[in-house]
């Protein structure tokens, strides 16, 4: 059997998508540890285990990398909550299910809360990041729930869009107040109390 020169053996490269995920995973660790200002592409490449050239080939600069990370995290998390094209089910059960899933995926995820802090801190410099969060979290949920309210006229909701905004805005506000602004330490208020009263307010509209 003839020997094959090692130089002729081609080792398959990792797919581009896999490499991109590897970079984003490393970037997440660096951004959460060092914040946006303290993050460098050198540090990201070292933690991700790729060359800096590879990082730049996938993401133009640090801002582009952070935007891509933000988009992936928000869309992946919220996609798990709103993974359907329409909402179905009995109103009291559906509203509670949406809220509890949102809390479990967002409020109970330390990395997500840490990233949310970075988003808020950088919102003035990069307003598009905050807009992306609003679009993927609040706006998408509002559109789905507003349509649900329209289809359930028996609820007697006169302004479905505003009511849907109140629902999701309340969830986001609770997470920011309790988890990001340390409300849990200063004025703890259980999720169950918030959720019970929020659902009652909407259904007794």
C-alpha cells in the first residue's frame, strides 16, 4: 500500500456557520466580562480560538460583532417564546404561559441579564441596539398578541394594540426593575403577584 504524504492530506475546515457560532460564543464571554468599551478583537479571537483575521472576515469591526451577537441572542431567546405565527388558547392560560416563558428565558438567564445591562449602557452610543431589542422583544410580541385580542372580541378589549403593549411592556419593565436595577434587593415583588394582577387587569377590561 502506497504511503500518502502528510502534506497531501486535506483536513476539512469547519463550516462557515460553525466558525461564526464559535466567534459569537467567544465574543459573548468577553463582552459580558469586559463590557463593550473594554472588549478588543484580539481578546475575542483569543477566547474564541480563532485568528483575528478570521474574526474580521466574519464581522467588519467590533460594532458589527456586537450587533450580530445582540441580534442572535434576542432573536433566539424571543423566538423560543414566540415560535409560532399566531397565538392560540384560552386567554387566561395563554397570557400566563407567555409571561412565564418570557421570565424563564430572560429573567432566569444570567447571561441575558448581563447582556441587557450592556445594551442599556450602550443605548446612547448605539441606539440601533436598543431599537433591535424593542423590535424583536416588544414589537413582535405586541403584534401577535394584538391580533389574538382582535380575534377574541368576547374579551371586550377596545384597543388591542395598546393592551398588548401594556402586557409586554409590563413584563420587560418588571425584568429591568427587578433584575437589572436590583429591585429584588430593595423592593422585592414576586412574579406571581405581578402576573396575577396583570392578567386580571387585562381580562377584566
